């Protein structure tokens, strides 16, 4: 019994026909003369007018422009012989048969060196015409029966399920994807191939979810001399990043692609997104007054958005006669483009869909990172956070205020200015910053090295400077201590950072970074302000409660394995909320990336311990109790959403929180205190600004 192998993308790293065409093109420019004929053949093939064999004849017509094909083939293999994969070299046998749809004249020269037999498509090397059928699919079996009678295959290897006819006549079948080999002994229908395809589509979708809004912003906001080079660099960085995608093992895919659990997850994801207020189907929280104003201004104004404040005394005192909308609005841009055609309300429904896609991608990446899918991942997601209900009771008791943790009050900020927002709070209030951060961080965590960390950091920049700071801290810690906190910084790690995707990705968002620097937001430290205002005691009490109830309670999960990453999270959770930029949001927004790490650590803690150690079970029970208490914060969000939605429907009021309408005026609006967070001066004296933006 012998082993059989497909060639291209199986034992050869690439497509030999394509590589040979490129080689010939470099060596002989006359090959280009056949391009119109090849394009014509492609059109006919796409339209279904000709079959694949005829189409390949159009492709190989370039051979007419080569005088000595054999010499070209010989030179080609001197350069490309190294692309034969190492795993095949290590296991090859003299009786191997290579059966391929590539031209026989191209592969035959390898027989002498590798001692295998080649069966391939018979193509006339002078004309490109096929002398028989394309050696593809069932034709491979026909060729084997014709040329090697009574042969039996022990194993057959291929990168494609188009070779299922060959797999069916072999005792063992293997699917090859780059350097991963999947045993199809229990999967002859090739479900794993579908898993691989879906996995890569979902991986690429997350990157595009972040890249598309950035391209829109660069193209419509900035001078073409700036935007076009930046877009090109971003696209190049994206392509290089996608090429570094790594597949999982077959057993891991089988665990992840559990249909019942995936449907369960997706239904609940839809429910929580609808309840968040996105699309206006349920009550929208207070922050939506600003969110909807951002969205409407993007829809109803030309880009970049400029405001005319002439004759408006309050606004003119801050910005002069003109201002430019300058905020982290990238999340809304795909919907705003659609809104320019269909209007604000329909575009809001699109944003509900867009947001749901983002959350679904995040959950897929969580399952991919854990190499499994479990119901508890969702329940931990909607539970994890601080013990805000206890904080609410203690702080209200201290100040002599009514205690009503469930109902009208938003208790996520029960410790006042010190806060670490739960995932549900983020989704209900600051989805535009949180969802991109969830995706960027999980995509970064999928990577074992540092070749793309700068790229994923760059993708987060336009969606929110606060989560960006937390992500930067996370990347810095991993670079210094390693992703497993087992190795200090070394030269190899520095070299891994020096990649095209990191460099081009960071350069591409520099115009957006420059615009951030123009905002004149207030900055400071709460403790220092408290000393100046004589409010130090109350501030310290709030801070101590915050430390104890928001994150220190999770010390219960600490062990030798997670001690260092947990400490990394705790340090940032403790320090970031002490500072402010603009409002009090730095702490609860910049901690988003670190909350993701804590979330994964909690999942692992509940996942990994399956023994009967009483101490471990006690800790797990304590953790479950903590999560149940923490869930009350998020339960309150769900309760408020349902309660006020019912009231709105009964009273005939809109679910939309839309009182600001636009940032074309601020006077008399609560948001006026943060006016410089949204608009900057359209300063004619700033030559860089005037050149950077489109007119």
C-alpha cells in the first residue's frame, strides 16, 4: 500500500502554476501580451460560458510567448524547490504518488530528485492546450485506475475537499492546511474544511469591523494627500496581519462549533443588544443624548463636520465663529453613510445590527481563545463586575440618602467618581468605545508573538483614547514580561515588534491622533482636587470602597499560575481611576482591556479545576457568590431597560434619548460642561489643521 498526495498547497507551499506564471513574467515581459486573452477567459468562466479546463487553457496561453519552456521550468525549480514542505520531506517514501491538476510538464522534473511518481494534467507546453481532461476531482481517480492498476492507497493528503474521490479510495484521509494536518478518519464529509473557512472569515471580519470605519474616516475627513497614503498603509498592514492567521486543531474546532450552544449564544446576544437601547427599540440611557447627537450630526452634515457659531454668544466665547467636530466617532461612520440615504431612524436600526455583529464576534473570539464553548462564558460575561449593590448601600447610608439599588438608579457608579464599568454597563452606555476594545484585545490575545500588537493597538485608536491607554498598558506589560509572564524583555521580542503591520498600522492613524491633541479637556488627579476642596475624607472613603468592592474581591481566584496577570490588572484598576481627563471617565473606560483579562482569568479558574480538592471548591463557591452579587448591577440595567420601555410605550413617548439633537449649539444643555470634549476651534492660524482636513 502506498501514500498519495495532492501537490499545490498540500506538499507545496502555494500554487505552482501561479508561481510559475509570476516567474515567467519576471523573466519574459512578452508574457504580458497574453493578459487580455486571460482576462477574457476569466470573464467567460465567471459567466459560466466555459468550463474550468477551457479557462485554464486561456491562462496557460502565455506559454506561446516562451521559446524554451523546459529551461524555464528547470530554473523555476532551482528557486522554488525550497517551497516543498518540511513535514512531507520528513515522511516521504519512494512509492509515493503525487496527483495534481497542475501541468505535468511543470511537476515531472521533481520525480528524479524526490523519487515519487507524478500524475498531473497533460498540457501542451508550447500552446497551453490540454491533451485530455483536467486532472481534478473524479478525474484523478480515473487517471489512477488507468495508469496504476490494482493500486491501493494507505493514506491520501490534500488541502481541498475537491479531492474527496481520492480520499474515498484510501484507508486514511488527511486535510492539510498550511503546516497543520487534520485526520479525517471520522470526518470524510470534510466538516473540518468548513470550520477552517468559517474560522478565518470570522477572524477577518473582526479586523474589517475595525478597519472599515477607519478607512471611511481617513477618506472623508482628511486631505487626499494625507488620507490616500494612510489608507494604503492600513490596507497593506491589514493584509500582512491576515496572512499571519493561525488555525486551531480539529478537536478544538469540534468543541467550538457546537450548534446548540452557538444558537443559544446568538439569541442571547441579540436580546442584550436590543435591550441596550441600540436602534431605539428599548429605552436608551442618558448617554444616548450625546450619542444620538453625534450620529445625527454625522448624518446631516458634510464631512468633516463644521459648526457655524456666528452670533452664538456662549459658543463663540469658547470656539470663536467656527468649530470642528472632533471626537472618537469612528464606530458610527458605517451607519452614518447609510443614514445619509435612509435617514436617522433606519440608520439607527443598522447600528443595532452593527453592534450585534461586534458583540457576536467578541464572543466567538472568547470561545476561540478558550478553545471551547460553554454556557458559563455568557453568564460570567453578564455577571462580572464590582459589588456595586453593596457600595450603593454603604455610600447612601453614609450620606444619609435613600437606599434603592434596584429601580431608577444607575448603581454602576455607586462609589461616585471611582468606577470600573461592567461589560453590560459598557454595552448599555459606551458601546462605541467598548465593543471595538473587546474585539481588538481578543484579536491581539489570539497571537502568540508580538508581530501584530502595534497593528491592533492602532485599530483601537480612532474608537476611543481611554480604552487605548489601557490597551497600551496591557501590551507594554506583555512586551516586558511575556504573555505568560515567564520571560523578561529580550532582543528577540524587540525584533518581533519591528514588522510592516505594526509600523504601517501605527503610521496610518497618526492624522487621527493629531486631531485628539487639539481637544482642550481638563486634566488632573481627584485626590489633589479633594485636598484643595476640603473633601479628602469623602474621596478616600469612596476610593477605599472602590478598591475593595470593584476588583479586590476577585483575589479569591489567585493562584501561582495567574498571580502575575492578576496583579497586572489590579495595579491598573487601582491607579487609573485616580486621574481624570475631561470628566471622570478615564478610570471606567481605560480599564476595559484589563476587565477582559480578568474575565478570561475567571473563566479559566472555573474551567480548569476538575479535581475534588475541598479548598478549590470552596474558592469556586465563593467566586460564584461574588459573581451573583456583581450580577445585581447588570440586573438593574436590564430591569431599568424593561421598566422604562414599558412606561414609554404606555405614555406614547419615544425610546430615543435625543434631547441634544446636535452639537451645533451647547447653551442650556447638560453636556455644555464637556463642550471641549466634542468640538475644537476651526483655527485659521493652525496651518497644520487647515492643511490636514478636507475643505
